[in-house]
């Protein structure tokens, strides 16, 4: 596990984190990180929790995060993320918590997320999403 919380870390998330193949938790929230979420994080197949909340991250959520089948919690809230919620996130069959509120996400919430039997917390408020919440 790698915890770097509540600090003044600046810059971007290092792409080299994608080489930490046995990493199970990556928590780097409440800093001043900018830039995008590296696609390389999709290589962390043992990752169960990714927390990049409360930073200044921009860009879209990488579709590669859908490759993280062990991922049970994704916290990307309180950033400046845009684009749509990737349908690929529904591949994360262990996903229980998906917090993406307080961003600039657009489009619909993928209906495939509604089919996720483990999903317990879906927090998407304060975005520009449209359509209905999947059943």
C-alpha cells in the first residue's frame, strides 16, 4: 500500500506508479496534484483501492482502469475531471464504491454499472451528467 494523504504534494501523478505490480492500495488524496490520471495505473492488476480525490486533476478517466478487476473502491471525487464515465469501469467486477462527485463529467452513467452486483456506493452529484440512474 502507498498512502500519501493530506499534504502539499504538487505536480502530476508519476506514470512510474504503473510499474508497482504488487501494489494493492494507492491513496494520494487531498494534495494539489494536477494533470491527468496516468493510463499506466491500469497495469496495477492487484490494486483494490485507488484514491485520487481532492486534487486538481483534469482530463478523462482512463478506460484502462476497467482492467483492474480486483478494484473495489475508486475515489476520484473533488477534482476537475471531464468527459464521460467509461463503460469499461463495469469490468471491475469487485467494484463496491465509485465516488466521482464534484467534477465536470458529462453524458450518461453507463447502464452496465447498474448490472454490477457488488456496487454499493455510486456518488456522482455535482457533475453535468444527464439521463437516468441505471436500475
